[in-house]
């Protein structure tokens, strides 16, 4: 990989900004282009915006600040619902929104259309993500793809031995595991309403008579079946997880045998010597494809555009993939990155792309256009009830 040319980046961005200003360009009805404002504020998932404070090898903020003069501030959000709440409050420029929140932000008018002519590297994005429905509405783009990954099944090899799990049944149905013990109290589930889709994905194969075709567009009977399965799972669950490091500790010290997880936890534990492996089961898996989205009232749109372009730099994408164990949205990042290594993208799930059902906000409109599907707010209230044992 060629070393990124810093001077060329600054010159290119300034020229792009000046041309956009002359043409009156801007994302949607956003502010006109012009001088970089000196700062940009970002809401992100933990580990997405690194400046070398955790590990000096992982820093894609310092160089950006030096080259653009745009000081980056970062607010960590633990869930998609928290990201939506923070964007509703305002005062931020960008958010790294997952597919279960991006459509809510678009329909709620909290983000503005992106002028992709101001993103010179747009065409380097994986074509499968360029027009993805979680950031593209009526042909208009409301964000720049940033990262993607999958909700894999992580399991303890000392429990499963030579018979790794090939189905999500090990976390949804009470069963005896290969070590001769029950899975009760030894599995975990994700602490988020979008996990209803994981239950629906399992039922799509386990109960074909339900006729599930889209796990994010469930009619009342399909939704009720998924909720009932989750209530059943409640009796098995050791913990509902959302903190990656707590989950890793549970697998190491609390006897957890299997759970939905991210490649981040599985790879980190395995690299540390823990008896951990991961798999995409025969039913497939859900996944997250995150998008950098611009607030409708951004106070620093030019620095925000500069960051969105910077985020597509192959070095940044490769370093992020190495740190977070995700799949780059710029596939050239898979080659020549010392931190990621030659097999990093494959280890993070690149070859499973077509097996993943990407997160999307459920609405009352079904895939066939009818208005008979269960909207997201009911996913929220029902899943909260499940976790609460109701």
C-alpha cells in the first residue's frame, strides 16, 4: 500500500471545498461550503474514533487534526437508542449510526442529505454498501458507510470440543451441550430490541410455517412467535449483554458457553489464549453496517465533510478493522495493512457477507407494501418486558 500523501489530501480537500462553495453545493438543504471551522463533534460507538490514547498504534485522529485544523471531540454511545436520543438533543455534527437507528434519524429529520460530490473517495466504497437502504432513501444518500460486522455465535471450545455448534438453537432452546451439562444459565443474549430479529431469523428455519421472509418486517403472528421464543430464552440467559468487555469477562470467568457476539470479542479472547471460536450458523446471522451521518443543524459542516472523506482513507479503514475486528467499507484496506495483517478481513468475516441480514429499523410497512407489520416502538416495549421477566 502506498503511504498516504498528507499534502495532497489538504490541497485536494481545499480545492473540493472551494468548488462546492462556487456551485452552492451542500448536503441536502445544509450549510454552504467554505472555510474549515476548526472543530467537529462526533457521536460514535466505543473504539470507532481512536487517537492513540488506548494504544499508540491505533490513532486516526491526530493526523486528521494536524492536516485540517479540525479538532475532533467524541461522545461515546452504548446503544443505537442512545445515539438517536443524542442526535435529537442536538449539538453534534456527526454520528456513526447502525442500520437500526439510521432510518429513524432520516425519517425524523435529524440528519441531512449528503452531497457525495464532496466525498472524492465515494467510489472506493464497497458497491454493496453504496446504495444500502439504511442510508439511502428515494435515491438520496444520508450518510457515508464507515464499518460493517456481524453478530456471530461465539462459543467455548472446551464445552463443545470437536462438535462446534451449527445452529442458533444452542442459545434459544434448552439443550444438553457436548460437555454433558445443560445450557441453562450458560448462554447470553444481546441487550437491544433489534435482537428480536435474531429470534425471527432462527424461527425462519425452525418454524417455516410462520412464513417469515424478512426478519425486520414481521406481521403480528410472526412477531408474537419471536417474542414467545425470547421469553423461553429468558429462562436460559446468564446475562443480557451490551458491554463487550463484560461479556469477555463472563466467558473467561463465569462459565458462559455460547452467545451472540461480535468478532471483536471472539478474536480478542482467542488471541489472548482463551478457548474461544466463532461461527455463522446455518440459519445465517444478523449484522450491523454503520454509517457516518451529518446532523441537520451541524455547526461545522465543512470539517464534518473533511472527516467523512478522511474516514474512507484505506489506512484509516484498515486500522479501524484491526482495532474493532470489523470489515472495512473500502476493501482495498484489506491489503498491506501491518496492523490488520494479510488474513485480517477474512478473520473478521469478509467471506460471510452474503450470509448476513443487515440491521434495519422495523416499520409498520411490510416488504410487500402492506401496513400490517409491527413497528419498532413495539419491539422496544416488548423486549424490555422480556428482559424484565414479563
